[in-house]
């Protein structure tokens, strides 16, 4: 089950359950659309995967399965990320 993490790992932007800005990779690393497009260029700095829009949990299920409340804020070290970005930026995420 998705954790529905509450903030962008890179910039700290709030990404509540109903956000249309939340993007996740296959390991549920969570970033805002702006960071994915302008900083990360669709390359997850943690695993090298691509991103997809995070689904929204239906409201009737929120009480039984609430979103994670722990902020996982870990700004990307752009110097370390550069090598991974160089390797994967031009490769379709499904072929990495």
C-alpha cells in the first residue's frame, strides 16, 4: 500500500493526498512535479528510475488507511546526482 508521503523530498513542498503535483518512482520516492521536471529530469536520485503521477487515495479510505505524516525531506546533492543524471537522462525509464 502506498504511504502517500506528505512532502517533496527535494524542496519540501507540501504534497497532501489530493495533490496533483506529487510524483513517485517505483520505490515511492516522492517529489513535486516541478523538481521532477526541472531538477531531476525524470531520473530518481535514489534509484535511477522514472516518475509517474502519484494516485490519490479515495476519501472514504483515508480514515482506515491514512497518509504517512512523516516528512522525508532529503534535498538532492546535485554534484553527486550529476553522474546518475548523465547516465540515465536520455534513456527511457522503461529501458534503464
